[in-house]
């Protein structure tokens, strides 16, 4: 019988938020179509390192395994991406896994991304409807505008773009590309645009769009292929217009 | 006079939980919202194809009655008709609500909402946002709830796992025990009313189209505390999934709604030449590729497993979109075609996809009345975790509808109950501490387990057993054997050993606790399937003759017929605490509006 092909994983682990990181290596049986989450599941079934040491299984976050929920973002061979759709066949081996350290590490590959959800509050990330009850019909929409909205609305708050952005981190207050671009989404909606000045003013404040250094890293890593830099540029223009409006309205 | 604000606990932040949350906030009351994950990552976002509502914007004279009849007929006359009627009547209003909230629905050239075809329905009735409708609907509610969060009426407990309910002296549910999944702190929480909106139990089958968080553990826990389960034997097997070792990924029914065709190679019976056999179109001329899911899955089994056609090892059939113009596909189905490419590495715009049926959705769940009360006062349930609306088979694109609608019903109803004066005493600090302590001690026991079984391998075995015996085709030999094997799995649970004994983000210990609940729920599914001696919707039972599966003169399996006299009743499963086994009874339900008739998708539906 042919020998079972193995895939080597080098995993950066950390027991708690204040503990020192360390690495452990695991071998996982190769099979066609194997992805990184499936491999981590195999490690759960047999949490033994290549040195033969039985250890606690690796901790990480995942839900949908279809690249829709955004949970399993981690750094794979140096690049922030979703683990579920990272096929072993397309990765150099050994495969290095590390937590996305732009965010606080909770344990192993599990990180705390609550800051992104907080930023969505700051940019007023909703259409301020009167209520969920039956009232009037929604206005019709230009189908092309709706298509742009659909593209941006795929953002799953995974944090790849924040991890890749050189301006997100302790040196800056930048809330990052994903939450910023969400402001553009709500400004496109026929009812949502009523609150556009609120969103644009929020983006003028510290950590807003002026913190974007236009490095273009975000658009490279977005797993949903959202044209982040295009919308950041549009927003920048809209914010400037709003700033002028603020001057003349006073 | 202003109404007294109530405090409601909602467990689960998918469409149902978020919709109920909104309704409660709009009333001026407050919600403690518990979820395994940030609610924006809930499983509702995996729904792809759309949401049914009679919008009638395609000149087809669609009617709410037709939606009602399609749903009841599609559910093989096991759905509570009063409940379904309420849902389909509300559906167009819910679409308008989502539209106002900013859901980027796919639009026509005129800018109105586009509609597509879906299974078991002749009219275009499904609104959609490309092929990621669930994601878009969930985000809209997530945004609205975030808005209420900024006003302080919603407190989110994300990364908290529900462990069990707490009842007061009168036996009324007035709180829960939950655990912080990071710090592993276990805490008791009190409220006026508790709503479970915890989704489906797909993980009982291991590999399925559900997210890893859809383990049914919360439902099983409530069941073990006295909540009745309705119709658990009715599990939807989706005909078109991409099988995978970590999960079976859904390939939406919208593929067929947009013109996709299912086929295998065969030798033409007359000419003997190799040809593509579009077997659904052949077997069901009236509905073709758009037969309901239970019908399509059985047909695929017949063709692949029994006739030996299709691809073998592993079993697959083709789902073909390659005849449809690429730009049309991109606009209507973009997201999922990309998914196929991502995970399989082939472009479905050019080559047929290879698919096979997979466990997908549970029609059954916690029994609730039409207002979403369980049999435990103070405990309500909404969304996939309840048993309402779908009967023996759910129509595609009715789940986003039922999840949203059940939240619309459950939210305001929880407030009525909270103000009714029927809730007995609030929980005392002693009662809360006793419940907390019990869960903390259980967690400590699990952390210390040092047996030889690995919980994840045991889970894999559980899934294998359930797929083997309680799947598309069932028989009483297999179901009896399954129950026996499940008892073995439950015994082996006691011999689990964990390698993580810590108290910080101990995912392994939490999984061990969930696994026990999954095994116990699997027994409820299996026992209910064993005792239902008929075929109805997703529950297809083969006749046994001399202990063997009976075949007819053509060599086809003989299925038991539908038996309305004995089984047009809701299965009710209760947990017997002494024996730890499920007990099955049957309950009448409302089928007063549409008279039962035979379901046959080979011909056009007659009313």
C-alpha cells in the first residue's frame, strides 16, 4: 500500500491573551480538496504533535465553512485569509498558521474583532427606518446602483483588510477599510442617504478616512473582491464635499 | 399610560432571534441577546436562493392562496394550516420591510424587485439578492439591532453558550444559565420570558449544509428539561450539495430556478446509445427540475444507488448550468458559482457541477403553538429550532420567510405574556445560584474526563450512523438498529477523555457537552421515525417483507403509502428522565382549511 501523504502544519499558539506565543507542528493526512479548517478538525480528532506529544486541540473560530460568515480569518503563510476556502493544494508546505495580530489574541488562532462591530456603530451603519411595522412601500432603485450596493454588502466583517492595512494598529486610530466603506453602502440607499451627512462627518473625525494612507493593500486581500479602494476614494471626495458644506452652512 | 417595560432573553441571533429582538425594542422593552458568535455570523446567512412572498409583479396572477396551497401541499399536509396562512399573508409586507431597511435585492430594469422560480411552485414568487439572500437579510436585521444597541435596549452576549433554562417554583421558565466561551465563566440570567431561536440540528449528522454552530444542543437541552419536540423525524435532505469531508456545501435550488438541469449518463433504452438522461424532467414532467427537495433527493438516490447510473465512488450526479449565458449567471447566481470554483476548483459556467443530496434543514423542532409558546410556560421558540410551518417537507425559500415571520410573532407575544401576570414568581438568588452551580459542576466533571474516546471521532461516528439509517430511505430494521447503536454511542460518551483541562476558551469541553445533547436528540429523531409507519414528505419508509426490503415487479423499492387516518398528526416526543429515552405520542393539528389530497409532482397540482 502506498504510504499516506502527509501535510505539515506549523501553528503559532498562545494559551491566553497575556501569554507568550509558541509554535507546534502537526501532520495531517492529505486528501484531495483538503482545506485549512478541515485540517484543524483532523487535529481535533488526534491532537498529537509531530514529536508525539498529546496536546490541547488548537482553538480557532469558524461557522459556515463557505466563505460567507467571516469567522475563520487567520494568517496563512503570511497572508490574512479565510481558512475554510484555503485549499492545501494551493498552499506552499509546510503551512504556517498564525492569529491575525492586528486584533487582540484570545487563544491560539482565536481573536477578538469586537472593535470592527463597534466601528459600524460609529459610522451609523444602518438605514434609519421608522420601524419594522408595515408602513409605506420602499422607493424603487436604479438597478445599477443596487448592484453596487450588493457588491459592498458582501462584506462579512472578517478583518482581512484591517490585518493587511499598514495604517491599522497601535500607531493609528484608523477604523480600517471595511467599516469605512460600509458608510458608502448606506449612503447609496434612497432612504439611507438621508443620514449621509452624519456618516461623512463621523468619517472626518480622528480615525476616519484621513487615516487611510492609500496603500491599496486592502483591495488585494478582500476575500469578497470588494473594490475597497474605489469606494474609499469616492468617500474621500464625499467627505471633502461635506467639509465644504459644513463651512458654508455655518 | 405607558406600558411597563419587560425584559426578554433571546438565545440565538439569526433571522428569528433578531426579528423578535427588533419587535421587543420597538415596544420600549429590553433584550438580553445570547449567541455562540457575533450575531452577524449566524447561520441564516447561508441561505442562498431567496424568500417566498406573493409579490405578483410578473403578470402571472400569483395569489397568496396559491402560496398557501403550495406550502401545505409541499409539506404533504402535516403543517398547521392556520399558522401557514398567517405566514404567507404577512410575507409581502416583510419583503417591503427588508427593502426599506436596505437589503440589496436583485432588481429588474425598471428598478422593482425581481422574482425567480423555486421548487414546488409554478409561479415566480421568490425575491432574492443574487445568491446570498440570507446573508443580506441577516445583515439588514443585524444593522437595525445594532442601532437599538446604541440606544441601550439590547445587550448582546456574543460568544456565550446557552446551557439550560431555569424554572421558578411554579415550573415557569424565568431565566437561563449560560457560559462565556472565552473566560468559561458560567452565569445565571433572569428575565420575564425566554425565547429560543437557536437554529437547526444539522450537526447531529456531522457533515451537512449547516454551519458548525448548528448542533441542536440548546433544543436538546430544553427537551431534556421537559420541552416537547414536534416532528423531529422530518429532516430535509437537499438534493444538490457539494459533498466535502468537513461539510457538504449547499448549491442553491436557485440554480434550477434559473434553468439548471440535473442529469446522468445512460444508455438510451431504445437505441442503446450513450446519452444524457435528464431524469427529473422525465419522471416529473409537470415540475421537472423544480420538484420539491424530498422528491428530487429520492429520485437521485433511485438513479444513483439503485439503478447504478451517475458517477460512482463517490456517488454524484450532474447539475448543469453551462448552457446558460455567463453574464446572466453572474448576475443571478454569482456568489455560489464563485463558491464552487473556490472549493472544487472548476468553473460551473463551463462544466457541469458534481453534486449529491445532503442533510440540510429540520422541519421538526420544539413544539410550539401558533403563537410560538412551547409546552413549558415562559419558554418560547422561533425559527428553525421550532417545528412550525413546513410539515413533512419545506419548500425552498420558505425558510427565510418562516424564520423572519416567527420572530414577528414571538417578539410581541413574549411581551403580552410578560405583562399577563401569569408568570408566577421571579427567580430567587438561591434558585439562580443552584442552577449555575449545577452547570459549573458539570463543566468541571467534563474538564476532568480522562477516558479513551475522542469526542470529535465519536461525533463523526454519530453522523455516519444517522446517515446510514435515518436518511432519504428508511426502514424499520435499520431504525431499530440505529436506536441500539445510538445507545452505544451514548454509553461511550461516558468514556471520553479530553486533552484540554483548562478554564480558558476550552472549546473541547464545551463540545463534549454539546455532543451529549446531540446524541440524545438523535435518539428522538430515530424513535419518531421508527414509529411513523407511513411515507410522507421527507420521511420515506420502505416496506419490509420477511425482514427484507420489498421490491416491486420492476425491481423498485416499495414504500409505505401516506396514512392520513393514523398519521396525519404531529409527532410529539418527550424525554423520559428515568430511562433517558424518548417517548412518542401524537397530537391533532389544524388542517381545516385545505382538504388533504394526494401529492403528485408528475402532474400539475389540482385544487
